[in-house]
C-alpha cells in the first residue's frame, strides 16, 4: 500500500510528468494553463475539459505516482456496515465513499488525488486505519446517489438551515412556501431530481408524499423504479412540490384540485420538455412529470426494431397516396413514436403534412402540428375538418376516439388523403372491427383502410451483463420453439442496468395489410378470429411470433414477451 503521506503537489510537476510520459505536448500544457488561469480551474480539470486526456487516463498517472490502486467502484457490491463507517456529511462534502474493509483497514475511494489530506481527517474522525483508492468521479457519484440518497448533500444543507430557523417547511401558508420554494437549495434539489431522471433515461418522474416519508420513482424502460431518497426529504416535500408548481406556472396556493402545466429544461445541451400533472392526495399533492426528450423519440423505422420484411411492407403502406393506416396497442406501447418515425420517413418539400394531437408532444421539422383544445371546442373532429381545407397530402390524427372523428377520417381517406392514426385494440385484426363497433359502415372501413399494425415494447437484455444459458424446456412457453440445446440470453444485473438485467427497449410488430379476402370478412362482420385466420393466410405474423424471433436472436427474454402479449 502506498503511504498516504506521499502527496502529489498540484502544481508539482503534473505537467512535467505528463510531458515526460508523452501524454501531452508542450502546446497542450500551455493551452491548459491558460484555461486554468482564466476560469480558476485546477490544471488536471482544465486538461480533461479541453479533451486532451480522459479522467481515467489522468487517474492512471496519479495512481502510478502515488502507488495507489485505481478501482472501478461501479462494479462493486458494498455491504451496509461498510457504508455506515463514514458519516453521510463527510461523504457529501468530501465526495469520499467507503468501499471495503481489508484486515481492519477501511478502503475509501476518492476521485481527487490532490486532496489526500482529507484522509488524515478521516483517521481522526473514525479512529480507523484508512487506505485511499482512486476512482472515477461518475462512479463515486452513482454510489452516493444509490446508497446515500438522491440530493443528499443538498438536503444536508437544507436541514442545517431549517434547524437554524425551523418551522417553515410545515407551514400551510402560501407565502412561506413561495419563499422557501425559491431558495437556492430547493431549486438545486428539484434540478437534481430532474437531471437524474434524464441521465437514467426515465420517461416519467412520480413524486408521492406519504405520512412519514416521500417517495420518488422513475419509470425506466416502462417499469417504475424506486429512487433512493434520504429520510429528511419528507420534511421538504411541500417546498419541493411548490417549486415544481412555480416552474410549471401553476397556482401554489391551490391544493384542492388537479392542475396541469409544462416546464422547459436544458440538460447537457438537450432541450427537454416536462409535462406536469399535480393531484391532491391524503398527505399532500402527488406530482407526475412526463419527460419529453426529442432525442429519445425521433427514430428511424428500422431503429424501432422492425425487421426488413415488416419495414418494407410498412414503407409501402405509408407511401400510398390515400387510405387509413392505424397503429394499435395499449398506452405506452410506442404508437406515437412509430407515427412520428413514419412522418419523418415521408415528409419532404413535395408533401403537405398536417397533424392534430392531444397534446403535441414533439415538434417535427416540416410538419404542421395543431393541438387539441377542448376548452374552446377544438376537438379532433373539428380540427380534422379544418385541416382538410388546408390542402394536405398526409394527415395524422393523434387518436380516433369516437364516431365523429372516425367518419371525418374515412371521408379524408376517400377524398385522396393518407390518414395515419392510433387506436386502442389488442391486435391488428381487431382495429377494423373497432371502427365498425363505433358506428362506421363495414363497406367504408373495408374500402378506406389500407392496413393496421399492433405493437408492444419489450425490454432489451443489458449488453453489459448478458449471459447465455440453456433453458429448462419445462419453464418456457409451449409456442416458443427451440432446437435441442439452443441457448437463450438473459441479464444478470449490473450498475449499467440498475441491476434489472435490461437496458433499452425494442418493438414487437404485427402488421396486417388489407387484402380483398380480409375486406370481405369485414363486410360480413366476421368474428375477429376468422379475420385473423384469413390474414395469416396472407402472411400475417402475430406479435407473439415476432417476440419469439427476438428472443431467439438474443434481444429480449421469454418473460418480457409473455408479459406484453398476454391477453
């Protein structure tokens, strides 16, 4: 073990060491020194900021010079008693994390090789022998968030301030809450909650106050996951919710009725729109924030998980000059994302594309988008009739919900427009009969509908912890046909996937192209199983079958397919 008394002085000749090892040129050292002086940075951080070296490369140099180990802390499982070895205040303020104990010596990770004096203080504080180890800053931050709680350092400051002047966090008066919600520490905490959600690829943030604690959950890859929250978060729940309401331009004094608003954020150079819904609950107000990140929705059709055959059929349908094409599935199945991908595939200077949506979630370049506004009577049906006077080639309707909208859509298709929309049905074949059930004549449906596609989203197996295994045939669904000895893939769980075994999602697709035989069955009002049988004769591949193809390809697991295709 390197003696911690050995220090690498900061101006020490870090530049000389890097020059001597051929890692930097004299010109790069000069550029870093200029940035160091102009922005008040340390030389090592100026070097990383300019991109001359990565943080890992610098830490490798520091580890060699100080004879300290360099550890990937993200891959470690740390016991609870080890984490309790340091007071949380020390962890938050010094960004030091205890990671293990070997022969009575506590191993403590730091990303700052120039602040090893902090370890002298630890010896005095804990009375233990301390072994410093070096680790990447991101890894240390992840451990602090997952084990000590989201925003713990900010809450630590807030608790100290509240103890100096207690009482405001529990006051019911709007003025005190307004004042507290605008304090820097509350602003910082709310920002941390949202930034963490963006970094974790969450689609929603759920903030729920209970009698003795406050819950924060992130929906990641379609599944709610609990965020680690320090217990003192509960004391400031009213201020946190008031801060969110201020950002969303909502009335913070009104706590008896639901409210909706929007927030715009810049996170790492990306524009993120946040849709906010606040509802009164027993112990305060519950908040759900939907994160609308444009970079996470504007995919190409092939990026969505369509194979070549489905892609070719789908592309052929959206290239048609007229007709209705429906994307079906439950809420959260990715229907809107598919329609946006379709519009992006066909939009161009030769086409006039209009949409009517409730609400407009993302703005699409080259597409004219209209929001539904029920307060002034702007419904899907009225908007669609107005759109048709704007000489469109392609029309997208957010959802066909009623007979009036369905009639307007069929009239648009009959008068030479391509109409894209969504519907809530379990499979592709049911979509035609759903329109009939709404009140449309079967001949209108069969003559205007060109196809329908049911879809679901399944989680992808994590690329970092995926392992192959030979499944027990007794534990797999009967319709998953495997060769003897065939291997499947699953995730064992790692920090990269928050120990779920999954990271990211892909689509399952069931694309039904309208044929004369299918149209005849619709005209006869045939039962859905009969329509499915006829469609299968024309090449229809069911959702579940597409799922098994992706299981055999090692993209997802049988459990995921069963979960999303169960009727």
